């Protein structure tokens, strides 16, 4: 991956939350390649075995601001990449509590310490599920609502002088992704010969390859537009869901049994998600065809 866009990030002191996740782990490796002094703030979830021997400082967040404050006392962070988040498959009393703590309180603790200890730049991962077709706020689930709640906190801090950037992410994919996402589901359906009952498939899908997402975060950390709060959209080429799945089948040389239109679109389904302003000077480099060949 070319680092010319963000060479000024080299050797900086940075903090990353969510390094146990697919996107966070990929960003962690890039930051280390840039020679950054990296602190990882994790919950009780440990890093993957293959990352354990990396030269990083580990801090465990135990639902309190005091549990992570020592990491801030050891020197000023140039950038904080807040990627940690929780999305419940089934909403109940327990998962609601975890959602609020993970997606709002954890970030607020990081944000307040960033303010107190003069962090240069706070970066956050948002979801396109927070917005309607015009880019106005329309949370389609509790996950999106909790992400927006923290975005509002971020805006509040930026109004009071902190440099903050949110990147709105679409469907991120790449090799060794174990999450329950579209391409993983297609693989499973193909292997099990399960018939898929889907919507008509006319909703737009903007899959974005993992290396493009990592480069977007790194580049966003090094630019400043003059505004305290910036929101940029990080997305790949747009295809309908039906076209995306047909392309997957063609590239993978696999066949699927799909009943298109067997189920209705979800309530408040956004058929054409809003794609707003891109990061100045940044463009995605991996086409969907190229990306699908890599997974």
C-alpha cells in the first residue's frame, strides 16, 4: 500500500480502539509499518494470536475512564482512531446495555481524555446506516442510533476546539474477514447449497476494500480543512445488490439458488444510500472486480 498520501503520519504516537476487529487489526498493521508508537485500547477481547507479538502497548478498558487514563499520561497522542463498536444481532436488555456502553460511553471516555491531554486529532468510524438518501439523519436500527449519539458528542467537542473527523463507512470487505457479512454469507450458502430468499435487489451496494479503508483513515489523520469537525464518506463503486452478487458468482465461478423478490425490502429501506464528500486527495484504488479476486 502506498504511503505517499500520509507520510506525515510516520513515527507518530497514536491510539487505536477496536484493534481486535477486522478493520482495526488491518489499520494496526499499517500504523506499525509507518513506524508509529501504537497504543491499543481493548475491552476484554484479546488480540488475535498472530498480533500478540507486535510491538504495541496494550490497555484494557473496564468501563471506566480511570482504567485508560494512565495511557494518556505517558505522552500526547497525535491521533486517536476510534473504531471500536458493538452491533447486537438480537436486541434485549443485556445487548442494549452493551451497545450503549460500547458505542457511546467508551467513546466519550476516550474523547474526554483526548481533550484533557491535548490529542491532536480524533477520528471516528460511522455507518451509512445513520443516513437517508439525502444524507439526513435516519437511524435504521439501535446500532445506527448509538453511532449517531456519539457523533453528536464528537461535534460538541469539536465546537469547543477539538479537531475531529468522522469517516462514514459502507460494506467493508477483504481477505480473512470472519464477520457475518454479504460475501461470507454467499460463500456459506454456496457451500451448503442453501436457497436464498432475497429482496428484489435494487438497493445500491458500495462495497469498499479493506486497504482502501485503511488508507482513508491514515490520510484523514494527516489533513486539516480548517473546520474543527469533518465528515467524509468512504465508499467503493456503486452497483445494485443483485449486480454485486451476480459479479461475485461470475468471479468465483460459483452458482447460487436465489429467489429474488421473495421478501420485501426492510421498513425504511434506503435504496440509494447517500454518498457525500470524499476525503480531499484520496480515492479508492481497488475495484470490486479486483477486490473479489483477492478474497
